[in-house]
């Protein structure tokens, strides 16, 4: 009799351990993917490098939802996620952009062997990484995650609110807005000069099909890095993906209707195909959508949204 009881206890502990470890495993996977992106960039395989960064973004987005789905949210997971975000979206994009810019033809430089351009670019990469770290630290110290979790529409009579009503409510809550551009989108914006030069769209829609017609060079890349860094640490209100959730414990892995599950699965498969087929163009499209959303977010935040907030 004792053996089966011990066996069940050990099995239960093993399952419990796996449940807690799965989200952190995804977070570590995102870190490994980011480090692999740096390796590919050092070997001038920039398509594989960008693909790894996008994979890191996907894993970073999944770990939190998997943790809520499995009820496996822990303080260790929160801190690990923040540290890996700093590496994946602060350090990795800066190194990838630097390796890419260093590989550009020297004929495009004004100085001998591009020395001044590379110094300027490296300084901008350091500023970018520092601002990303500051942004993530500010988010943690201010307790923004807890504030956001308390801003969702509360259910009445043990019933969850309608999706449309909950989403509208979320968009009108100031505490659900990010302060500054989030780190993953900051990484995407930092890669913009690289995307403009390497994307298929630039070759098709550029100056009558001329390759590299959208290129902005090393100096333009340095300016892009600085502007992105300032946007990350600015108090600019921006939309958050948390606005699409029903409550603090909600996860995109849960669905109310089978059609919703099918739609999410199709969207995920399509995204994975685009990451594999045209990663450069995908980043450009995401950047464009986010840039358009910034002024919209500011207008909604100051014109319609309410709630106690430091911006008030």
C-alpha cells in the first residue's frame, strides 16, 4: 500500500515542478534565441539574426500567458522575465545593428575607414541599451504591473463582462497605458534602418526597383537608435497589449468560443510563416502600425481616458 502512495506523491511533485518551470523555460528560450541572433549577426547572416529576435519576441509574449494559463506565476518568473527582456530587447538589437552597420560598404562613409561613423554608432547603441534598462527598471520600481492588474473591469454577479465592453473599458483606463515605447517595440524600431536596406519591399517599391534605395546609412542609424532610446524612457502614453485582456488572470491561450481558438491558431501560424518567409518586411509593417498607434494613444489618453495617474 505504501509504494503506490509514494509513487503518486512523487508524480504529483514532478507535475507540479514542471508546471512551475514551463514559463521560465520559455523565458530562457527567449534569451538563448536573442544570444543566437548576436552570433548570426557576427557572421553577417542578418536574416537568421532578425528571425531569432522575432522568435525571442514570441517566446517573451508566450511566457506570461502560459504562466497565467497554468496558474504558475511566481516572483522568480517576473524577475527572470525582466532581466531577459533587458538582454533580448536592450543589448541584442544594439549589437545586431552595430554588426550590420559595420559590414556596410566603406564607400558610404565620409571619414577614413568609417571611424567617426562607427564611434557615433557605438555611442548611440550604448545609449539605446542604457535607456532600455532604465525603462524596464522604472516599470518594476513603479509597480506598473500591479497597477495595471487592478484597472480591469470587475465582474458582476459572478459573470465575466462582455468582451467589447471590457476592451472599451480598458482603453479608457489610464493605468493600462504604457509610459513610453515598450522594450519589444523599441527593439523593432531600432532595427528599422537595417530593415529598410534589406527588405524586399524597399527593392520593389523604392526608387524604381533600385536596391538599397531606402538606406539611411550609419549616421541615420545612429539617429534612429537615439530617438528610439528617448521614446522608451519618455512619459509618452502608448497602447498596451494588456488592454485586450478581460482581467488580470486572463490569457490569450484561453478562448470563450471555438471560432476564437481557430482564429488565434491561424493568426499564430500565419505569423510564424511571415517570420520565416519575410522577417524584414514583417518588422517594417509592425513598426508602421505601432508608429500610427502612438498619436492615437496620446489622443485617447488625454481626450477620453480617465483614472488616477501621474500624468494628471
